[in-house]
């Protein structure tokens, strides 16, 4: 089995290679939306690699490698379908960044792509620690974490499916999805994605140094709430839909699903 530091170094090299290749493809196709697909898909090989080289209890390694890979491939396929359907039109978020970085476009996006690789590397810290846990049984925190993971996986999948169905059935570009989970949160997909990393933190907690994996859910929350998640998405939504979206903002929780205001 590999030393954990060697495993992390290998994961870093793999992630840099994946995001560099995606950057080159994006420059060639003049569409930077492909980074979303790579971001989602990149978790699977890292999780499988950590499970393969880890020194922990085999059932635990197989379980965590499997659940993370299933989530990664599900989200990656969903995003691939979305990006491919809109190509060569770019995701509005990246169109905004394109304008912001117009004087240094390629190099700025290269840094952005590599930052995504670093984020994935940090987010996978819980999986690495879980795969090093040699305790031959699951503890209460791990079982609770697996339950939270299932809730997060189902919630994210349902949110994506509801939004995709709404977009197929409503051709008005200014229409707002306010059905299903989207009637309780303006970004239920982000909320349930965040929940996945809190689940990994719980699963990692009984492992040696498991408490350090708190960096993963905190980093995910920061990016969703403060960087490229909700702030940019909300800004574009207001610009596109105006007062209709402002009313949606007034009545509906931004992140955590909750009852609507009247």
C-alpha cells in the first residue's frame, strides 16, 4: 500500500493533468463550460485510487470509493448533457468571467481551472482519511454520515431532474422553476451538494486525524455561498428576470430548504 502522502501526491498529479487537458480543450473549442464536467468527474478516479491504495478496513474502503464514484459519475453525466446541449453557447457564469478577464483570457482561465483542481484535492481529504481507518466495524458517526450522504445524493439528483424537466416544458427564458424542491430553496442542488461533504466529514470523524477533514465542507460552503455558486448565479438571474426573480428572492430561501414567505 502507498504512503498517504504519496497517494495525495498522485491524486494532485492526476487532477492537474485532467484540468490542464480540459483547459486546452476549452481554448480550442472556445467554451470554458467544460470545466464543470471535469470538476464533477474528477472525484471518481481520486476516490477509487484512495480506496485501492488505502490501508484501512476493506469494506469501508470499498463502500466510500463506491458511493463517491456513483455520485461523481451521476453529476458528471448530468453536466455533460447540459454542456453538450448548449455548445457552442457558453454557460452565462463563464461568459461573465470571460468579460472580466478579457485582457488575459487564456491565462486567467488556466489559473481558474487549476484552482478547481486544488479544490477537488482538498475536498477529497475526508475520503483519504476514511480509507486509512483500520477499525473493523462502522461507528455511529459513520452510519449517520452514510445516511446524510444518501439524503444529499437523492436531494441533488431530484433537484437536477426537476430543473431539467422544467426547462424542457417551459420555453420562456425568463420563467423561474418554483416547483418541487425549488419552491423551498432557490438553490436546492447546491444545498444537497454541500450536505454530501458534511456527510463525508461525519464518516471521516472516527478516523485518525478525521477532525481535520472539516476543511472540506467549509471549503465547499465558501465556494457555494461566496464565490462561483450562489452570488454569480443570483446576479445573472436578476439581470435576466428582473422583478420576477426579486420576488422569488423575497419569498424563497436562498440555500437551506424552508417554508416560503407570504
